[in-house]
C-alpha cells in the first residue's frame, strides 16, 4: 500500500476510487430505505384504487398526480399543466383561474398529496392552500400514507397522505385530516 501512495500519479486515482465507492454505498443505502420511495408506492396504490372503485367515465382532477393517472386508466386533468391541452394552460393557468376552471370541469374525484405544512395553510386560509380550489369541502373516500425522506436532508422525514376526494361522499373532510397519525399498509415494512 505504501508503494501505491508513494507514486504521485496513482494518488488521485486511489482517492477518486475511494470517493466513488463511498458514493455508491451511500446511494444504495439511501435507495434501499423504504422512506425514499414509499411515496411512489402510495401513488401507485391510489391509481389502482381509482381503477377498481370508480366508473370508467369518471373525471379525476389532481395536482402532482402523474403516477396515479398512469395506473388509474381514467380521464385525468393534471392541474400543473405539464400534461394536457394548451387551451387549459392558456385559459386556466396563465390567467390564474384554476379554481373556476375546476368548478367548470366538475370533476367527480380529486387526487391530492397532503403534507402537514400544507394542511396548516389549508386550515388557516383554505383559498390559498390548493391554488384557490376549496378542497376543504371535499370528503376523503380513500387514503394512502407514505413517509418521505429527501436525499438532500436525510435526517428529515415527512409524513404524507395521498387522498382521493369526492364532494358528495360521506366521511371525513379533508380539513380534518392528520397525516401524522396515518398508519397504512404503504408504511408497514
């Protein structure tokens, strides 16, 4: 080993090799932790639930719901405008008229990822929490829980609830939700 370190040409290669090994071990340690990907599993479960429990002609709206839409096989309105019509972008997103557009569309269901900070805002000022859409009046018909641990802050774990909402259903209102108490199969080892 001394011979390797004595030769100055090999020193950078040895350091680079060790750094790469540490990076690979750290990355795989992170990826094998269920909390870094349980949110994707919960989103897939929501999509599967929608496919099994909603009529084929149901219209579903949601924010950040690409995984759910892919697994639901239902008509989805993605409210970020990443996927969808240019007309929706121009008439709703560019004019800050998302709430009125959603009311006009009249979706049967709404899919939303909810975190504790977002719910805090929703309780204090409901018109600000979901881009002006008053989801506090919608009822939860299905919920999947997940924990999320971002790679940039591995010490921080956030509890998320993926919810399917319906206006005319019976059950808990979104405003009564507490993601911190969630204990669903997607969190169990």
